[in-house]
C-alpha cells in the first residue's frame, strides 16, 4: 500500500469511533508521508454541555485508538505523540509508522469489530457475561492509562443509577441544553451523516432495577425503534462501570477516550454490548460527587453498562473524504458536512 492508501484506510476506520452525540469532532491531515495528524474540530464541541471540551477530547481519543489499531492491523507499529504542540491545543495527536510487526490474534479481533460495534441504549438480557469479560475490560482500560471501576455492590450501584437519574431529570428541564441536543438529534428520514439517528435508540425506555435512564434523544416526538422483546420478559440493567483517570488534564481525557474505544471493542469481541451514560459527568457538582463517592478520588469520565443483548441499532458517519485534508490545506481548519 502507498502512504496515501494507508492514510485513507486508517481514516475510513477512525471515523467509526464513538463520539458524544455522534458529533464526530475530528479532522485529519496527512502530507503523503508516514504520518497522520488528528485535530479536534472545536466547531463541533457541545458549547453548553461540554464547555471545557472534555467529551470532545474523549471522542478524539477514541478516534486515536482506532488509528493505532488500524495501523496495527496493517502490520505497522504506530508511534504516537499526544498533544505534541502546546501552541496548537486542537492538535490532539500525531501518529507515525516506520517499523513493522505482524498484528497478533487479539489485535486482529479488535480490529474486526471497529465497523460493527454499536452503542446500546436500553436494558440487557438477564444472562450472565462470559467468564473473564470484566477482567478483560479492566486490563483494556489500564493499558491506555485509565481505570475501569466495577460498581458491583448494590448500594453503590443504586447511588450510580440515582446520579444518572438526577442528571437526566435536570438536563430535560434545561432549555439551553435541550436546544443543543436538538442540533444533534435529526428527525426520521434525515440525510444527516452525524448526530444520533432515530434508528439507534429505543422509542420507549425499558425499566430496570436500578434504572439508568437514557438521553431524551426523541424530545417528545415519539421517535425511535420499537421494542424487540415482549415487555413481560425480564430485563436487566447489566454490570455498571465507571471509567476514571487519576488526573484531569486534556491529555488524561485523550487517554480516557483511547481506553473507552479499547474497552468497547473488547466487549464486542466478548460478544457483549455496552451502554454509555455521560449525563452526570456534564454537571460539575454530580461529577464531583461521583469522584469522591464512587471514584476513590479519581476523575470520572463515563458511566458504562455492559450486558448481553441482540443489537439492531443503525448509526451514521460522515464520509472519510469530508474529514481528511492534505497538510496545510486551509479547509482543514473549517467544519464541513
Ligand atoms: C464522551 C462520550 C459520551 C457519550 N455519552 C452518551 C450518553 O450519555 N448516552 C448515549 O446513549 N450515548 C453516549 N455516547 C455514545 C454516542 O452517542 C455514540 O458513540 C454515537 O452516537 C455513535 O454511535 P455508535 O457508538 O453506535 O457508533 C457517548 C460517547 C462518547 C464518546
């Protein structure tokens, strides 16, 4: 493959990373050599929900992990520099590749799930996870400089669910936040290639004990997918988890994002699905509460749930060509599509 082909392949994979509200807050530049630069697209930051850009950087971190994995799947050893230029805070990372080493079996498996992994929204089947799944997820987080805390104790799990409920209750009453959410929640039949499409969330919440409410993507329109399973069947909340880092600088957010994508892909390889809840992390007082009460002082970034379920969600992405530019091309600084 030529350097140009490698870059195009890598970006075509990276765009499938998860991002908050599917904002896809990234763009990529390459100069024809063995290096790709990943920039945060600040025009796609959630100005109200994410004033510091933490969720934007987590999203870019997830794209960065996907770049590294794509290079590994081609048999290259990625060399990564995170936030390499203090004068360019939007330059999230530069990744180059010179040395070669064949991908191992697990890297190949992770790579095989990049295009098919989907965020789950709702309850899970009651069956237990395959053995060793949680241990694999914890290892995944640690390998990327983050930690995954399993919130197993009933009391702590209820506290976590209450935090998500409290946040969701508050967010649904905040007009500014609702207007921002509306920008990223297109109506059925929309041709948008970003945002959260109606094909990716359930029309009705599935109640579980304890209850971790999802975001109100439908905003009262009744949009969403009909339930797959009869309402009478037993549905579970899944295993609740908290993703944390020991510090809270932009570099830690990028690490959290890399950990997130490694965790999500590992879960997918294990045959499990994951639900993401960032509602309580968008309210500073609740984030601080989770840090002190459930995070042992480490900084929380996401509440996650994992379980088994049949997934039917369909999501969307922008074309890789809309986010990849030659180095120095001034369109790289503008938001397209
Ligand atoms: C930082 C971050 C926060 C997220 N928060 C939520 C959330 O609160 N609720 C939710 O349903 N999905 C959440 N997501 C998942 C995104 O909505 C999802 O990645 C995006 O819509 C693309 O869909 P996909 O993951 O199925 O490819 C979050 C993702 C990231 C990276």
